[in-house]
C-alpha cells in the first residue's frame, strides 16, 4: 500500500498534499467519531470540523504559512464553539490539533528557521490565549498551557528534518564537487603528459629526419663523383637513423606501464651529449660553433633536458629554413641561472628563403619547455640577418628570471 501511494505521488507536490490531507483525515476520523460518541456529541459535526481543519492541507506545499494560519483559525473557532455545544466536555478541544501539527511541520520544512519558529509561537499563543479566555479557571490552567507544547513540538520536529536534509544535501554537493575536481585534475594531468610526449616526439622526429634528409642529399650528390664521401654520408644516415629509433623507443616507452619490463630504460639526453649533437649538424652541412662561459653547478635533470631540446630544435629550424649556414651556440652558467643562445646568419645566397614566423609546433614546444622549468624564452629575427633564440633557465638557488632576457 505504501509503495503504491509512493508511485502515485511520483514526487509531485500536489499529489503529495492530497495524500497528506487524506491521510490526516482518515487517521483522525475514527478517533474523532469515537470521542463524539463517548461525549454524546454530534458525530457529523465533529467530522465536519475535522474536515474543515484538513482541507487547507491540500495546498500546504504552495502556501505553508497561510495554511498553518487557516488550521489555527479552525482550532480557535473550535475552542469558541465548545461552550455552546450540547454537553460540553472540559477537554473537548483536540479535533484540529492534528491538522495544526501537520501544517506547522510543513512550515518548518519549507521555510527558514526564523519563519518557522515565529509561526509556531504565534499559533501557540493564539490557541493558548483563546483557551484561557474560553476556559477560565485555575482548574483548567494546566490543560490550557499544555496547548503550547503541540505547536512547538511540531515546529521542532520539522526544523530537525529540514536541518538534516540540508546537511545531507551539503554532503552530497561536496562529494560531487570533489568528484568533479578529481576528474578535472586527472584530465589536466593526462593533457600535460600528452603534451610532454608530443614535444619529445616532435623534437626527435624533426631533428633526425632533418639530418637524414640532408645527409641523403649529400650522398645522392656525391654518389657518382666521390663514392668515398657518399659512403661516409650513408654511414651517418645509418647512425642517425639508429639514434632516432633509440630515442623513439625511449619516448614511446613513456606510454607503457611502469611495471612493464619491456619498457626501455635509456637515459634522457642532456648537455653531456651536446658535442655529439653539434657534430651531427656539422656533418649535415651546418657550421656550428660552441661557446661556454662558467661551469654548471648542480644542473637538475629536467633543466638539462630542456636546454638540450631547445638547442636541438633551434638548430633543426636553422638547418630547415636557412640551409647550410653558420650558427653559434652559447652557454652562460651564472649563479642560479643558465642562459643559452642559438643564433644563425640566415640563408646563404640562393638558399632557402625565410626562417618562418616562429609560430610552428617546434617553437611552441620550446616556449612550453622553458615555462615548465620556470624559465623564459624569446625568439625572433636578428636586426640585420638571421634568427636568434635566447632562453633563461633558473638553476637551484637562483630567482625566477624576468619576462625578457
């Protein structure tokens, strides 16, 4: 029966109000009829008074305070009419108390605490004052003052239910917010890892493919006129391809599970391998000079990798856009700061035209790498000719560099 009533209501306030009003009447009707019969009073009159107190409950969800006022008014009318009924009983009042309690409970659950208690106190005051006037005398005083308890008890129960609902709602909201925050954090970390792997793949592929392309061009040009040098170029293509495969294998290994024994364990490249990197560019026709100032003091692995990748990408862009030209790499190790500069003299006569606008994926990756370690990077054409990339990377014990070098 309860399940059928719950399905019929279906969370609709109007149906719930009808069900509550009907339940209130059906529960109180037998008691009211028995009381009237026991007191030799009119049973229909008592039931009609009960019906009048339950009818306002049909709209208790929409207007809880007016409904409470209406039920209290019925109770006041009942108190006034008791002395004029046949064979009045000293404790005859009580027909509308059940409806008053239900109405005040609705006020407490659907309004704020101050409104609920104001309404409850007004109801208790109105009923008590009416009873004191109608039923005067010291022998009736305890019963009259007892009318204060029923409205206050209804408000207290409703206020406790409302507070518990608000507490549960806040707990659910916090749980949902925590779940959303956890999902957003997971998505952010996945995006950062994806971008990091994309940068590594771009740097490895762009660098080695550029070198292989240049060395293949040299081998093709010298194959007939100078087979010995062409053979050396093919050897460098083999070595470069092997290095590219090794780095690709190491990068793809980042996608494997940490417990997968098949994942490669090659060390990440760093400035220790800078000479080999520059030799590879020199073999491809790029004249690269290296200058060092100072000595590194506790270079973190992430900064070491970042500096290597920036130099690698800058020289790859030089070779791609300027062709065989002259480039310079300068490393300046200052206290708490590493400054590195890569600049070239631009394309030679008849060489590739332009060095790009500095907005490709490689340039974006260099900026992202510099920001990831707390540094800055600037890149752009030199005043007369060529292109310049400058990065300032903080070292342990140093301050974060400014926006410009």
